[in-house]
C-alpha cells in the first residue's frame, strides 16, 4: 500500500517539476510579450574599446566587423582589429572628420581639415593623397574598393579610381557636406550648401539636380541606386526615386542630421536635433518616432533590417527594432558623433567624445530568440526583400510573407521558411496550452490518488469493523 502511494507521489512531483522547469526555460524574449523589458536584453556584447586619447569624430566598419577605421580630433587616422589592437596610425595635418573602409578592409580613405584626401592599404601604407581647395567633409569608398568619392568645402565633388587618379570633379559652388555611393560605385549622390541634391553616374554625367531650398546635411542611396534620401536644415526629409522625382517630403520639425535607408528603400530612418529618431515608409507615412535625451547625430539601419542604431549627444548608443522599440542601449562615456554597422549586420561601432571608439558584437542567441529566426545563429543574412509599399513592419518575422507577396511566387527556400514559421506558431500554440494541461493532469492525478486513498481507508475501516463484529459474534454466549 505504501509502495503504491509512493509511486503516485513520485508521478505527481515529476509532472510538477517538468511544468516549472519548462516554464523556466520558456523564451524570455518573445517579441509579442507585453511585459518583457526589451531594454534589459543583452543584445550586443562589447568586443573592445579602441582608445585614441581624444574625441573620435568618425568610424567605419569592414564587412564582417574585423576592421574598424577611426578618425579623431588629434589629426589621426587609425585602424583597429576586432580585438581592439591598433594596427596602424597616421597623423594628418589637421582634424580628421571622415573615414570610410572597403568591405574587405583592404582600403581606407580619410578626409581631413588640412584639405587633403588620404588613401591607405590595410597595412597602413599611404598609397596616395590629393589636395583639395577646402576642408574635406565627406569621403566614401565603393564596395570593391575601386572608387573613392569625396566632398569638400571648396564646393567640389571628387571621384577617383583606387590608384588615386581623378576621374572627374563637379563644382557646386558651395560646400559639399555629404556624399554616398551605390554599391558598385556606378552612381554618386551628394548634397550641401548649394541647397541641391545631385545624382551622377560613374563617368561624371549629372543625371539630375534637385533644388530643396535648404542646406543638405546628409544623403544616402540604396545599393542599386533606386532611391536617394536626404535631410536638410529646413527640417525636411527628402525621398527621391532614380529619376530624381520627389516621392515625398516630410517635415519632422527640426534640423535633420542623419538619414539611412533599408537596402530596397522600403524604410527610411532619420536622426534629428529635436532628440528624436524617426521612421518613414516608402510612401512617406511616419510610422513612429523615438525620443532620447539629446540631439541625435547619427542613425543607421542594419543591412538585414533587424535593428536601427542611433548615436546621441546624451552619451548613449541606442538600438531599436523596426517597430521603434528600444531593446538595447549602452552609455559610451561621451557624445556619440557617428555610428557604423558592418555589411553582415553582426557588428556595431560608435565614435565617442570620451576618447574612444566602441566596437560591439551582436548577440546571435538573443537575436535568434527575439526574432524567432535560427539564421542569426548560423550567421546567414536574411537575403529576402521587403515589400516596397508596406505601411507597417513586424520585423524579421514578416520577411518570408512579405517576400512572397512582392515576388508573386514562392521559392523552395521560402516555402521551407514559411513552413518553419507555421510550425513555430503551432509550437507556440501548443506551448500556450501545455501548461494548463499539465496542471490539470497533475490535479486529476492527485484527486484520483486522494480518492483512491480515501476509498482504501474506508474499505480498511469497514473490514476492521467486520472483524470486530466477527469477534463480538464469537464471544457471544452459546458460541
């Protein structure tokens, strides 16, 4: 009897242990959980703090985050590896305001207030330099390192090959503040104090020029040059197609310092001096804004569209998802002047006034849980397009559905991903009902056990009573 009771008790305790153990292992970062504090997630890990000893103005990451180019207030261009080791340093004649590194890390270009453009190889050898007529405000190198574009206070846009030969220049007549290249260097967009946004082809032909009525502080372009975005000091965000038509103009209400586009132009993030990050879709609808504690100097959308990085003069680097929810931040000890994201979206860098550049690595486990996508663990890019006219985003979870809708057909990989997503939803549904079922089963087992025990006790008492009655009968006179 006692052995049977022990077995029942063991079963009940085992079920309860399984229930609570499973609850403890449940996904702590499910994106649809309203009570999850996203800001407490360790979405990024600090790889290194690259010390320069002075204000860091600009940073640029190679494709996988293995190399970090840095420009600082002490006139230096530096290259660090992902462990924070300074590989080399070069001192220019003045403050270095802008740097750009090729994805493979083989070429580093820098622009200095000494009116020069510098181009280095990975080993730090100066391959060439070019003197302009003014402070160099912006430089960029193409993805394959074949072309370099630059903008200067002398009003000119410069375009070089990797050997340093000037292929062409264009005189806008006013300071050029920002410049961007399509991925292969086929197109150049620029803007500045001429109140214009420009698009040129690789040969220097001006495709179009658009007046804005404002100084242009920042420009960006999609990899295939389908879209151009810009931000102005008249508080406007501009979105143009390849033909130079203004698809829309939006006025968030203050000076726009930085703009960034998703690879296909479906979303545009903007940083503003009203302490906010803004998100717009391709039709110009403002999806959300996120307020920080001071001016936002730099924003960047990761190439896989899994997060947005924003650097503020409140000393903090913020990471948001495409729904505008903050899920990580880090104090970097000083004003954040620039942010950079690696091509594979695995690394994030920030330039700080505290005399260092910070390099972070994405926590793949957290991202895989947060977005329910195992490809974060394998390091694979999502590689799926977002629907152009989509008015809202559900983040990475919507990618497969959106890609299918935009293409009109579903590939085998997409079918597999969709099946995986469906299985995941079914699994989630089963998990939702699993706990009450476990609890109910445990209660039923306990109830049966207690009922059985009560029945056996009652039977035992009845049997005992029968034995007592039998003894009484035996003791009666005449027996």
